[in-house]
């Protein structure tokens, strides 16, 4: 974890406990593999337990249902990625640079990226157990992007006077998701380059 950065200093999209714990981490790692192969709907707690090498009741002891497990998994994924690249939420410029670092990390270490894309696509159905969790995740992304853009505007660094901050935040969240899917389907796509060009359009300073 980078100096000065801790799990507690990073904004969170849920209240799930993601403090490192060997058994819980084994379950979350197993869930990532199972969800990647089967998706959320078709996967079962029993299959995740088998993948983790523990009992069904053992998994339920840590996670009472799949929805809680998924929400914890998403929180851990975000927290780990943010700490690994040293994502700095203190200024708009550092935040945008951090998003670029995250995109670069995802391309280099795509574990979990396919899982998230599969599950989030399933969760578009309003009745899906993970619908609320995925919706909160994107709301979190839009919110943090909006805060960053507001900071840029306050510092006189926001370059898109023609685009309201709220719409720019939606664009950033949408681009992040859309480029991820394109890259998963066609790895030759320069997702990081495309993301950089779009983010640069919002700020007068070089990213």
C-alpha cells in the first residue's frame, strides 16, 4: 500500500468490511473465478464453497448470501486497485491521473475485469439480486468524478465550459465501462489511449 494511503482514506461505495482476512479472501477469490465462468445468476454458494475448498456453511458464516458476497467483492476490488495505483482523491487533477493509472492496471492485470463486466450486464435486470449493488457502484463512480471535476472548475482547470459538470461525470463513468467491454472483446483496442484522450479534454493541465 503506498505511503499515506489506507483503506480508510479511500471513498467507499458500500459499508462492507474488506479488511484483509485469509479465509474471507479465499472465498472472494473463489467467487471471482466462479462468477467469471458462470455469471452471478447461475453460480451457487455451494459451487463457490467447493472452489474455495471449504464447506457451504463455512462460506455462509462469512457471507449470508450471494448479494452480500458480490458487494464485498466489488468493494475489495475497488479498494485494492485504488491502493495499488495510489489513487489520490484530494484534487481533481490527481483523481483523473489516478483513473488513467487504473485503466493501465486493468489492461496489465485483468483478473476480475471480465467477472465485473459479466455480472454488471446481468444486473441490468431490475429484479436481479445484484441490481442495487451495481447501480450503487456506478453512482459512486459518477459522484467521485463529479467531485473531481468540481475541484478542477474551482481551480480554473476545467476545460469544457460547453459541458456541464454532471454530464461530464456521466461521460467519464460511461467511457470507463464501455472501453472495458470493447477491450475484453478486442484486446487490440487501445482502451487506455482512448481514455486518456477523453479525460484530457476536461482539463487544461497535462495528465
